[in-house]
């Protein structure tokens, strides 16, 4: 009788637990981001490494100091600040001044993450908000790109535009060049091969579900076809792959339900293409994810499951 009683003991959720922790999840994300970081160094040089290190160190130190001043438990051990720093760096040009990158890191951690209560309570992805703030504050530096230019014996870096901002067809990179990252763009968005390796790793490890990335990228492809644009070009020319796998899938700022994830991914893809086709900015991934982050609570509310045996009030 005592055995049956123990099995029927009522206790607060969660009722099913495993060994997955915030730190282990973030470590998997960091591992998945490594290929894109290696590609950025190979393409843009060691300046990329300096930029990544600056953003990571700034984010970790900012979180440490905030917790210290506010007399809060230290949270830098969960590695979420490291992930924010890497993602912020991946959204910056290789020529971006280091001190401005540090400003973006402080803004992302202090104003977006910590002032809203820390990890799990921020209203938007800190790295995305940091990138948008830097774009508005330092627009010239955020739109100054180095582009791999083909020469005899290989490639050299010259000033240029991203493929989405190129107006001359002869200056556009080939599909293979875009796939390998030999084009203008932010550090972590150019090499599609590296991003796909990292994205598949996250799916296989069970860190993310493929719903948001697939619906995000599929919506971009469909909208491109309907608008008479090249779907492959639209998928590889900007930051769609980076955003779809690594930023739109953020646990805190994306929907919980599968239907919600589908709506979220479609919304991100649709807003991205609306900005690309009709907006003043050539790229719209960050703005699209940020806008969908804001309405995520409403998506969750509309798609939440009804408790078993529950009754919906009229």
C-alpha cells in the first residue's frame, strides 16, 4: 500500500527531469557556432577573432559587474553571456571598431537582458537588439564591408557592398562563392556551409527543433518566387541562415508550442522579405526577428494547449 501511495504523491512541476542544464545547452550552441567563427577568420582575417573576443569579454564582464553591483548571484557560469557576445560579433562587419562593439555588448547585456530580470525574462534576443542599436547609432561603420575579390592566385579583401546591396549584376558573387562565404557581409553570416553544419548539429543534439528554421527559410523562398526574385540568392545573400538557426530559435524569445513556432518562423520570413523588397534597408532579418520576439507572448497565448479535462470559459 505504501508503494502505491508514493507513486500517487502530488508534487509541483516539473514532474519529468533530465540532466540538461542551461550551461549544457549554451555549450552546445557555442560548439555549433565554432565553424562559422573559423570561416570568418579564414575569410576576413584575424581581425574577426579580435572582434569576437571583444564582444564575448564585454558581455561576460558586463553581466558580472551588474550582478556584483546589484548583489545578485553570479550567472556568468551559465555561458549565456558568451553566446550573446558571439552572436553580436557575428552580426558585425570585420572592420567594425572594437570600442563600438563593446558598447553594443554592454547594451545587450545590461539594458536588454539584466534590467528585465536576466535570462528567461528578456523580451527580445539581446544580440539582435544590440545589433539594431549599433546599426542606428553607428550606421556608417555598420555598413562598411570588406569583400573577397578574386585575383590571380586567390582572393583579396576590398571595400564593397553585401550582395543584397549590389546594383550591378556583374559584381554579384556566384552561388558557390556565397555558399563558401566569399562575399561581403557580417562575420558570421557569410559562410552558409559553416552555418548549416552548426544548425544540423543543434537539431541532431535536440537543442532546437527544425520548425522555426525550416518555416523561416521556406517562407523567404516562397516570397522570393512570388516576387520574381531568385530564391537561392535571397537565402544565401544575407543573414537569413544565421538568423533562422541561431537567433530566431532562442528559447526565451520564441514560442513554446509547435504551432507557435511555425507561425513565428513564417512571420520572420515574411517580414524579412517585406523589408528587403520594399524597405529602405537591404536586409531585414534582425528587424523581423525583433518584431516577432515582441509578439511571441501573444502567439503562445493563442496556440497554448488546453489542459486535459479542462473547460474553456465562454
